C-alpha cells in the first residue's frame, strides 16, 4: 500500500511540476507549485519524517507560497506573451532531452549501482529535536543567508511595484 501511495503522490508532484513550467499565468504557476509542495509533504510523511512533512506544509506550502502570490499580485503580472520558438529549439529540443535523460541514467547506473531499497518508516532523523539541533548548529549560516535573500526579494518586489505606480 505504501508503494501505491508513494507512486501516486510522486506522479502528482511530477504533473504539478510540469504544470508550473507550462502555465502562462503566474498565479496558476504558483498554485501548481503548492500542489508540488503538498505532494512532497505526503512523500515525507510516507518516509517517516513527520516533522519535515509538517514543516513542508506550514513553511513552504503555507507561508512561502502566500508570499510568492502576494508578490505576483503586487507586481500585477499578466499572462505571458506567446512568442514563436526558434527553429533550433524545434529541431534539437527533444533529441537533446533524450540525450540528457540517457546521460543521467548512465551516470546513476555507473556511480550508484547497488544502493538498496527504501523501507517506509525507517527514517528516524525527521524529529523536531534532530532538525532543530542540525539547523542551529551545522546549518545556521545557510539558514540566515536564506532569510536575508527572502527579505531582499521582498524589498526588490516592493521597489519594482513602486516604480510602476509613479
């Protein structure tokens, strides 16, 4: 049953991720990204990382996506203009994609031949104590840098929106 749910939510995450790229309206793209985040939370839950799953829902699917949607609405971004594709992209796009996929498969087979199988529920590092300790000791600098980058992005969006109003 775990394999069925894992496959189902991995498929949903994949479809939503493709939809993020293919959507022409930024709000629809952001809402598809919420679908990806929700599916990833279920996958974390299936793997036994309950705290990581709830953090995924609260922080990413909740707060960060609300922030993204707020910034998109603040910038008043419309539907993307449709431009024709170049003949090089039409000619080489699909073969290049197949070649990249083949290269990735070869790389994984070559460097990770026998990695074993995932056992659902075996992961024990997803608790609040382990995450908190790692976050505020080993990963403190990346955590703070990320918060500063998000603050800079918010200020940049406000500055860009303010220039359009003037």
